C-alpha cells in the first residue's frame, strides 16, 4: 500500500483513501462542441501511458474528497510530488542515481 | 526423561515440564518449549514424511523456518488442523495431534516410493514432455493422477472455527529479527526515543545464540544478554516486542506485513484470542536483521533421515538438550560445523569423523579436534550414504579420487557455509550485489528507508556487527525524527564460532553420473542432475532453470537450495556465478494462512450488507430479497401458496387496479446547491434546467464524454439554487464521483456544491389509482389536488408530523408519489401508509414488479436496456436532449461519425407471435432464421417479462435500425426452437399516458 | 380524516451494545447533522452564526460549550454534529455563500471508549491514529475495513465513528470483532 501526499490535507495518507483517475493535464476543450473528430480523438481516447515519468490525477476520495495531480515514476512506483488541481505541471528530472526529483528543487 | 536422546544437563528447557502429543498413532512425550522436531528427535525419530515427487523417506533438515522436509499435519481436532506445518517451527502443546504426510499406506512403507525406482522417468521437465498427447487425456487422466500422487498435505474440509485479527501499526523503527544485531539495533533506537517494533519468528529472541553457546556479550553468555535486552525492551513504553511473529512481506514505502502466531503453541487457548494477528506495519525506518541460513552439502543420497544441517544439530543439543544421534558424522566446507561437532562430542556423543572438503582447514580447529579425540579427514568428501529409513553409514574418500571407506553413523551433520538471508532486502526492491571476496550475495544500495545489519549484511564478526547494528539503530531513530533520546553503546562481544568457509554447488559426491540423486532442493525433489539437464536443454537464464526444474519454487522458496542451484547452472554454463543472476525473492517469506490475510473480512464482514430503514417490516411481511450491489432489496412478497410468478402477477395487477407501495430508498440522491446549480446541471445532463420552476421535476439523462448514456433519474428543483437529484441505485457513487470530477477540475468557477443525500431520505413510492387516497390524509401543508400538484412536481411539507419532500412522479405509468422522509422516520411513515394502503386493498410490491410495470410503459433501466454503448438516440430518448445548449458532457461525443451513422442498434418493443412465450433476456435476434450458422445477429433482447396486465409476454431489445422495422417479423433462435417476434414500439400499456394524471 | 400519528425516529443501531475487555461500543444519541460547504474565506461569518470557530486546518475540529461539534473534512467542507441545537436553522440567516444540507439521518455514529479504544478503531483504519499524529480533537474522513467513515477523537480514550446509515451494521460488526483483540 502506497503512501500518498495529499496537497490539501498536507500529509501522507494511505493509498486506500485514494482513487487514481487517469492521466493529468488533459484539458476539456472550451469549445468542445466545435472541435474536429481528430481533435476529439486526441482529447478523449489517446493517452501516453509512458514507462517512467507519468502525470496522473488522483482523488482523495475517502479523505478531503479533492482531486489533485501527481508525478510518479511508473518503474519504481515512487511519487515525485503532488500538487493541487489547476496548478501548472511540475517539471521533474532524473538524477544520476536514477531517482526523479522536482526540477530546480534543492537536493 | 522425555525421550532417549535427551541429554541431561544440556539445553535450556525445564525437564520437569512434560507434555504429551500424538504422532501418527503413537503417544509421545515432549518438554515444554520443544518444537515438534526437537520432541521427535528426543524420541529418536528422524523419519517424518515422504518427499514430494519420489516419495523418498525424509527427516528434519533444519531447526528453523527454512525447513524443506519435515512438513506435517498438525491440529487440535478434526476441524482445527493445518497441513504442511514445519515441525521445526511448531511448538508442542499438550494434546497436540500430528501426522506425517504424503505417505500411503504408512510412513515406513509407502507405495508411492515406487516413483523412486522409476525416477529416471521423472527428471526435470518430465511432465512437460510426457503428458502432451492426447490433449483430452490431460484433464481426465494425467492431471488427476499426478495431482493425487504429488502434492503434500491435505486441506481441511471444514470451515475454520478460529478467528484472526488485523492491526495497522505505525512506528519510527521496525526491526526485523531478534538476534544479536536486531536486539542491539532495537535497543539503540529505543534509547534514542524512537517508537520501535521488534519482531522475531521464534518463541524467544536470541537468533544464533540458540546454538552458538560459545559467544559472550558484555561479559555474559550471548543467550543471557539477549534475554536481558529483550526484557529491557519489553519494559519500555515506546517498544513493542513481537515474538512468534514473521515478517513475511516487504511492500512499498516501508509497509511490512507481519503475522503473529498467538495461540498455536497453547494447549487451551482463551477462545477470545485470535489464532493469528496480521500486523500491517508502516515504519519510517526498517532495520533488517534477518541473519543467515546454512546450506547443506550436495552429494549422493544426501537426503536420508538423519542427515541435517550442522547448526540444526547444534541447536537441538544446546537449546533443546537433544542429540540427533549417537554416532554423528560431520561433512563440511565451513568452520561452524566443527563447533557443532565439538559441542556434541563434549556432550558425550560419538563423532566418528569430521570430513572437510578443504585440504587445509584452520589448524586451531584441527588441534581442538585432536584434543577431543575426533578423527579429521581433510580434503575428503562424503561420496554417498546408505540406510533406508535412516542414514546408516557414510562413504568417504578423497575429493581427488582413490579408495573409499564406509563409516557407520546414525546421523550426519553438514554445512556448506551460510547464505545471508536477503529475502526482506530483496522484497524491498533492493538489488543484491555479488561480493567476490566472501563469495556471496549481499545487500546493495537501499531503495527504501531501510538498512541491513548483522549476518544478512555479511557482517561476520560478532563484536563489530553488534556495534554496527547499534549505530544503525540509533541513526534510524534520528532519521525517523527522534530527538529526545540518548545514545546507547553496544557492549563488547566475542565468539569462538567461526563462520568462515563456503562451497556452492555440487560436491565431489554429486558426480556427473546421471543416476546419482544429490538433492539441491529437497522440498521439490530437485537434484544436481536436474539442473544440469535444464541447462543442456537450453535453459540459460536462471529464471528458466528455476521454472524448468522447479528449484526454489516450493513453499520454502529455496532458502537452502537457491545458491546451490545457481552455482551448478553457472558451472554448466561456464559463466561466473553473478552473471547468471539470482531469482527474485517474493513475499510471503514463509507460508501465511488465508485466515490471517482475510482476518476480519469473512462471514457478515466479508462485504457490507446495506439495508433500508424498512427492511425489518419487509422481512416481517414475507419479502424475498434480491442483492442489488451491496443492498438487500425486497424482490417480491409471496403470500401463502404463491410462487414468485403468482406473487408478481398479483402485485402487478394490484398496482394498476388499486395501488402499491414500494421501497425506493436505495435510489441515489445528490443535493446540488448554489447559485450556479442550474448551470452545472445543464453541463451534466443532456436536458436543459433553466426553465424548470421550483416545485417541478424532470427526467434527466447523463452522458459520458463519449456520448453514451451513463445514468438517468428524476431531478426536482427545490429552490432557485437547490436541486434534489436522483440517480440509479447502482450508479449513486460513480455519478457523484463523475459530477465532482467535472465540478472540481473542469468547471471550478461554478458556485455550486454537491452533497450525497442517498441515505438521508427513506423513499416510499405509492403508485396506482388510489395513491392519493392513501397518502393525502397523512400529509399536512401540501395541496395534493391534481391542479395544485400535477404529475412531475415536488412539494415540501409534513407527513405523519415529520418533514417530507413529496414527489409526484411515476416509474409505473400510474399516478403516484414518492414520499421522501428523513431515514430514521422511514419505518414509521411506511407503517402509517401501509395501514391505509392495506385497508384500501393495495399491496406492497418488490423490485420484480417494479421492473415489469416500468417495462409495460417502455421506461428503460440504465445498465439493463443500455450497456455503455447506447446513445440517447439509440434508446429513443432524443426528446430529452436539449437542442440549443452550447455545451454539456457528451455533446461532442454523441456526434462522432459512428454514433450518428445508420445501422445502429435501436431500442424497440418485441411482441412474440405466441403471446405465451417469454423471451430470454440476452437472446440474440436475427432477420432470417434459415441462414447457416454463424448467423448474422442484428440485436438482442434486453428486457423480457410476462405481463399480467397485458395478458401476454412483453419485451424490449436493441435491433439494427429497429425503428424502421416496426411491424416486421424477426426471429429469436433458441436451442430447441426459433421464436417469431414482431417489432413494436416500447409502450405496451396506456400509450397516451392518461393514467399518470389520474 | 385519519389521525396523523407523529412518526417516531428509529435509529439504525438502536438497542445495540458491544465491546470487550478494554473497550465499550455504544450507539451515539440521535443528532442533528449538517454538511456545510463554503469558501473558507467566509468561515468567519459562518462561525459567528454557528457559535464556534470553524476549523480551517486539516484534521482539526472544534466544539462549543453547548456540545456542538464541527469537523474539518476538506478545504471547503465541514461536518456539524449537534445533539441539542439545530445548526441548519442557525445557518439560515447567513448571507455569505454556502451550502448547508441536512444529513442528520444519513449518518449515524458509534462511540468507542476505553483504554482499548484506539486499537479497536485502528484495527480497520490504515491511517495513523496514534497520540502523536491524531491527538484528542482530531477528525478525519477515512476508511474502516470496507467502508468510508469519519473518525473523531473526542478524548484520550474515546473515539466517535460516523458512517452512513446502511453501513452502520457493518461498522458495528467490524468494531466488535476488533474489540476482541484491542489489548494486544
């Protein structure tokens, strides 16, 4: 069971309180009714599913009930950081030891 | 004296405390503190079972959890028995019943032993290669026979009467292992102020001090020091010491599973105690102090009862006061076996010879052996053994060849050196690293917040290891945030026992001979020859060798065998051992009972059962219940002599003729509140909510972004800024989640909040011509006349003196109400309504009748008539899709080319030509019944019932371009006949809807 | 016109008693409960109406002299529990934007008390409920076994476990099982 840092509760809480809700930073087009089939396909169906750094949405569904974003390494299962919904994407970098950290954060 | 092999004055047990237990049909005596293994050995019994594949006689190999052979059936009675219990771990209690396994008809004479003679046929990969043809024979002949002959114990057939508990525990420092270094680390961490959990799988801490009696710590014997430290730890408020507790799984972020055996050693356990406790520990820091496991020597016939690990023999002697034989041979590549020999000799046991494969063992050891009068055969090997049910002699010769000599023995102890127990480290996802100098795998970089100390880390010197462990424990405490404490310095320690010397793979006695049985993995009967064969057959990866031979795949997880198997494979491949690699260690470290894993979650607690406030009344009135998710819902109410069909027919008729009462509490409800509530619902539903006046309600459809129907329900507007939304029973949680998702992440600018009120309201549907007559007299403050309160309206007032949200709505096609009252009043209001309903000739009806009545009206059920690929147009619900709204969820998805193309399956009514036939739901529909199979299927039946009100069967289904086929005949082919159906619209009763306004 | 008999309130756990050595399980008295949603910037106005300070930090709760209890559940969500007064009525006069929804009957509660109380609740709850991390006054929404609950620590050896009505049978059963081993 993972521990996940909830940016609203400001502490690590057990995974059982959370639900993963898919890839992050995919914005619903403002003029969704007017977009092309290709744009809709890209928005709704296409997902990156990368090995390594992944941006994903979680919901602290059995806690504060907030949605938030997380950066996680799918190889080690390790969370790099979590941040509130609506905040900009946090850039990360991989160190020589293979561990991901937030770009520019003090080591 | 309990057992002839008990040596007076040896061991730590109290001889006066005797116990009796049953082994097969014999009653034997043991001493309090004995394991089953030590008690059997005290009674001169080595033979405990037959091996897995060849049914070879086997006895104890070890004195601990690594035991591959001595697996027995242990229990208190016929119900409380467990197969495959390691005799070396199980403590004896008075009245314990034990049985040997995998033998028939008896342990000494076993028919399956023929497999041993036929063993050339049972080499590695035999099953894969032999039983390939004919395919059908596998299921009927090969598999049952193989399964019956192989396998170990027999599972109990009765439900487990014991109970198990679960504890989530959090600590600063978890120390796994209560040997010298684990204790040292735990005490240092505890003194530094950390919250500490220390676990050890044995009844007592002390680890290697169980056998290593020549060690001193702080001027006292290692054992005494360990017990003193343990007592000190137990007395500290910030420490929990768990003995008989195995750390079996190391998961992400220092989540470690421990299982504590609470009553398995007690003759008469308090029934309130759980049999086992599962501790789910979350530790900030973990100190791994899991020690090392001794390896056996791989040589011909190394598996006879009486042949065992040297450290085990030393444990039986020094801890349990039991000698494993009267004439004990020694075969070793490691110094520590010499110490065992010396201890045995000094206890009066004859040691015919110490055979050491090393040409020049430590001169000090040789001198000591001479002093004790033990013959030393250096540079020699045990080439073979004899003895049927117990070892009788060992054949000794030079490793370089030449003459041999048979030495009579009744036990043979051996050591090929020690394997650091890196299981926990490896489970933590750490990668082991080959240490060239000491020729072993050791923990590498720590991936989690953990550290390995002591023998599992390759720390051989006792004094240094204890000091290093204390430092590690202190640092772990500091790293976990402890500040308050003090430093604790480990005392000086030293030992006479040396752990030097090691060999991996087959010894001289294993030979290249293909008929020799030199066992590598005892539990799975894997020999050195099998591993060579695997390599010859092309298995070059150790993972393939493992699976081809099953080496290390038994319940002991290859604790004694993995390194030997790897070394033999490496030799065959002519590669350095580390290049061949090590297989992955997985949890559980030792087998864990299902009881411990599921703990509380069984019986009533397996899954929550949700009941409505009216459940008790329904039960008392004979309702039969159906499961709808976790809910129990009244299905139908049979009266005396009625079957389901008759009950449902009566209920259906009564509702349309008089009225009926239905418990609709389980419907999901969400209160949507805020100035932007209508705007939010505009986005969530296909419908438009702007013009819905307070006091009115409307049926809404919710889509997913892909344009398919997700849920539906009636929404009432309570005020300008407040809506009462209902969802399907099953959809309640996911609709709430779906709406919160959009609100929080896509439309956060909207001023609106969502609150689940599913369980706030008990909902009583009263439907039928007399519905108003039933409800109205109990209601205050609401004008319920048709004019004042028409169909699809909602009012707030009182019923039976308590608040109600009274909906005029219908899922039956009759005039009706849904009475919402705060849930705790549900039963009382239901009873008051029932009093009136019953007097007027109405009935209570269940979900089956509800389904029939709604189908008569063509009302869909999301999830039954839709399946996640149905659009509003497919379902004939285009009228509910607002045409002018700029946006709602699904607005773009439902315009995708495939969703607007012709040829989609559309929901239609289906009337069988023979009105008496009720179609099967899910049955396929074809246009031409005379096609050859496979036919072109153009749709399927989604809902189908006998309708007593229509006097015939009714059905709905989805059919390709179905609405264009009105009046056409289609066919439903069934195994025994083909049924003709006519395509109709979906409304079977009251097509004009006049009854709604009655 | 028939008599309008006043319906009586039947609590889902009415009459249940439970516990074991070290812990007692008691169904809580019926209470008025409100799910309050608002921007935390408006906490002041709401606090004034409610007669207690709405907590704005995670896991915090507040209680006033009249026994009204309020727990922070999320950044814009509070659970108000009152066995005597009517918080919904108090909130009616507040003009600041908010949502107040009556959930008096949605939830029910079990009081867990005794020296084994913490262990009993902890048995099914993966969150750390130790004194250090979850001192008296803490409150959290979390899971217990297979259901969602709100746990409030009301005293050193006293916890209040709130759950939805239909899950209360499971919650009581789960706590009863855990109670058996609470002194481990």
